[in-house]
C-alpha cells in the first residue's frame, strides 16, 4: 500500500463516524444526531464564538481538534455525558480506537492528529479549553431547540446539567450568562428534572 | 437582540443543514448522507490531502470554505451534480439563502463567511480550487465504498462522471491517478453506465 492508498483508507474509514449515534436529536423526525454532523456543527461555531475566548486562540487548531475529538467513538460508539461510567476506561478505549483508525496514515499525519486528540483530552491549553466549551454548548442549544416540552425520557436532573456545564464559567466567562439562560429555559421547558 | 443572541440564532439555524439530504448514502442502512456530515468529512480530508495541493495552501481557509460551502442549501435543499439545471439560477438562489442565514451575525462575521462562500464559488484562488477537488473526491470514494454492485438507480453515465471530475487533473495532478482508479473501479462495480 503506498502513502496515498493509506490516506484513502483513512478517509473511507471516517464514513463510520456518520453511524455513531448521540442522545441529541435532529430537526428531521427527531432522529439521533450522529457524531459527524455534531463535529461539523462544533467546527462551524469556532469562527462565530472565538471573540468570546479568554485569550486570542489559534482557530485552525481549535477547529481541527473539534473535527477529530469524537473519532475515538468510531468503533465502539459514543459514551453519554450523564452516564455513570469509568471515565478513565472510556478514555483508554477511545485512545486505542483512535490509534487504530489513524494507523494507515503516514507517521507525520498520525502524530499531528494524535497530538490534537490528546491536547483536547488533557485540557491544558486555551485552545483545548475553548474547544471543550464549544462541545458543551452545542448539545445544550440543540436540546432546547429540538426537544418537545417536558421531553426528558432519560430523566436528566437539572443539578447534573449544572454540574457538567459549570466549567464554562471559568473557561469562557463571557459565554456563561448565555449558558445559564439556556439551561434555565430548558428547565422551564421541562427538559431537566428539578 | 444583542450580538451574542444573533450569533446563537445563527448557530441554531445551522441545525437545518443536518436535514438537507444528498444522493450519496451512508453505511447505516444506506440512509441519504446529509450536507452537514458531508461537510465534516470534507474538512477532515484537508490535513490529510493538503500535501497533494499544487502550491502550499492556507488550511484554515480551505477548511472554513468547506464547512460553509453547502450552507446555501439550507432552505431549499441540495442540487444534484448530474441534474440538468440552470447553474446560474441555483447559484443565485444559494447566495440569497446564504445571506439570509448569516443575517443575524455581526457585520464582520457576515463578511468573513460571505467572503469564504464567494471564494469557493468563483474558483480563482488555490484554496478554492483545492477545496473543490476535495468536494469532488469524497462523493466518489463514498459511492464506491457504500453502494452495492450494479446499484445505479439514477442511471448515471460514466461519461458524465469523467466530464464532471476532469478538472481534478489540472487542479491537483497528484491526485488524478487515484481519482481515475476510483472511477474505473466504480465502473467495474456497475455504479456508472458505460
């Protein structure tokens, strides 16, 4: 297999992320959102919300990070934010899947993608933190927009939502008021149990 | 409406691209691919295939161009590559839709996105040309990968495919052999009528 063939194999493998279902729904008959379209949505939010980052950020890095951040789900599916589960174990499984996925790429491209994936995971840089903020906001907005009143089949508790999204206050203070309003409106709509 | 509210309105409006169906199919029960996940796939291809561009390209620009390039379909749907139709009219309609979509953003962000959208449309820069190459390759790869043997419900003619994809030879000569092989393999698989 030559270099380009390995790259095409990777590109073909990416098809599978379109089959990874999330708990969020879409506007067309409320089918489950998949991780590929979710990742597109996040990437689109970067140029729009970048002015609210604490420090100037490298948009290319944030966008690439968001494009690849869910690729660890490609063989085993998404793990849900509100699920009780061993986070360390999930992270390890997703890292293994990610490495398997990128295995057909040339070494320099494997490094680039793995670095982006790990930068998002370890959450030390401003880019990684802002990417995490974006990844936390989109499902909130989607949920409020797409769900019917009092639709809470999984019995999500409002307290859990506040707990999971609280980091936005530190990571992107200029976006916190909006997040607060979104959560409060969702509670009023009956999407989270008080 | 303050600036951030206008930006959130835009982000919510983006949900609709997930409902725009394309002719290409996906691996999960062969549902139609939507333009949001398609755009994600294209953006992912940029760091992988950038080494094959004729001149060094601005990856951020190419990625952003591909993220927004289908947003003109958001209110009226996708127009199919092999359809007989008035291209000028479609372009005008998509531009109108795009402007309507971005209308809730602050002026500087409207300009940025409109410039990216138009740069892709007018096809003068190396970034726009490379973005067009990526946009031409992904459906070919997807089609060969996902379709069953002899599946050609729309009776696509091989000659049409060669005609529509021929520009890749000039725009990205280093990718042409791969494109040729992909089309020939698709013909052998019965996906295009000879």
